C-alpha cells in the first residue's frame, strides 16, 4: 500500500482529500493547528515553516506522494486574509517541496484560482489576466517555488466542502446554519468563480497522480457562478428557504482586490489529459448534501478517536 502525506489537514481541501484517500492508501495527515481526527488517517501536528520538520516527516514515513494544502488551498471566497501574513508561506512550501524531491516523492500543490481577475472569463493556465493584489502575488510566488522542483503538480482550484469539526465551523456549515435560521444576509453577485466540491477534487488529483502528471493544471467545477447564486442553489438542494437578495447594480468600474473579480477557470487541459469531464454544480451540491447522511461526515470527523483523545487529556 502506498503512503500519502497530506500537509494541511486543517483545510477543507486537505481534510476531504485525506478522507477520500484513506480507503486506498496509508494516509498520514499533518495540521499546524488543532489536531484533526479522520477515520483511517494517522494525524499529527507540525511546525509550519520549519525546515527540519519537513525533512523529519519525509525521512520517517517515506511517502510516495505528498499533497500540500497551504494557504492557497483555502477557497478565495472564504479565506481569512490574516492567513497570508501569519507565517512565511513561500519558505514553508520550499521546505516541503525540497524534502519531497530529496526523498523521491511526487508533490501535488493545491493552489488558487485567485491568481486571476476580470474582465477575462474562464482563464487558461497561461492567461495573463492576473490579479495584482498582495495575496495573489504571494500565491504566484508559492507556485514558482514549487515549479523549481521535478515531479511536481500544481492544481489551481476553488473548493467547497465540509470542515473538520476540530477547527470550528467552516464556511459551508455557517451558510447552512444561517439559512436554517433565516438570518443569511451576505450577498456578492459581482465576483465569479467555478467552485468544485472537495471530494470531487480528491478523485481528480488521484487520477492525475496515477497518470504521473506534472506542471500546472486547472481543476474546477463545470459552471461559472457568483457567491449569491451559489447560496441560492445550495439552499434549494438542502430544502431550505432561498434568501432574497437585492438586484445587482451595474458597475462603472471592474472590481479590484483579492478574489473580488472574475476567477473562473478553463479546464480543457486537464479534461484532455485525463479524458474526464468537470462536475456540474448541482451534482456537487447533491453530493455535499448526501455526505451528511451516508457516513462521510463520520469519517471526516472521527468521533470515537476524538472522544478518546478528550478522555486522555482529562
């Protein structure tokens, strides 16, 4: 059985990828914050930008595949800007990708669609319509660092999905709770992206790993949508009252700032390489809804392990 090291288990992308892969691989997950408990996954905490930490884990467990979910793996629609300044993300990824290359492990970096902006739509991998924000510059710097090493794969995406409960309530959980309470008030109909369910991302990057793909690829949902439309589609899927948003006004200037504009991705390159199609949004939302009842959330949040840890701590 091959070993996969998932760095960033406290992200939606990392937690869902680890949960999906744990049935077919030996999965070791690392988190820089509160310990996360995932069924079938061995989890540990680590120091985020320490070079000896990366070398230690690569030499200790000898993974064949490293999946790196750093700050860029967060959805640009919900990421806290403070995450870009709390540590040095370029140094952190340098440590992990160099250690992976030294130990001959394949390296997949989950990156962000927010390197781009409008007025262009459906950006291809080499599109020059880039966002000039400080956060987008940092994400591009991280990508450049990863691309310096061999056997690396960079996946630009925008994921949504359930969060591990050890990290508190995630964006999807907050949306569902406020919709159930009838208090949802946020509205943004100007920014657009092509969001993808995190478990769908896991299946695609596993396929890419098996095909030994390297370079930069866009992996995204099959539909371009705004956050406001996303909320209404989610409410409909979950059988909740759809919030009434005010009509959008015509903009005189295009939106600026990190992820405030058009970040939709063109996915022809990955579709051709793997002979696949990208999931439609309603299909992803239906799978998200079903994960509450089909046992997936129990695996994502391994309650027996969490209760045992709490008893030991007490």
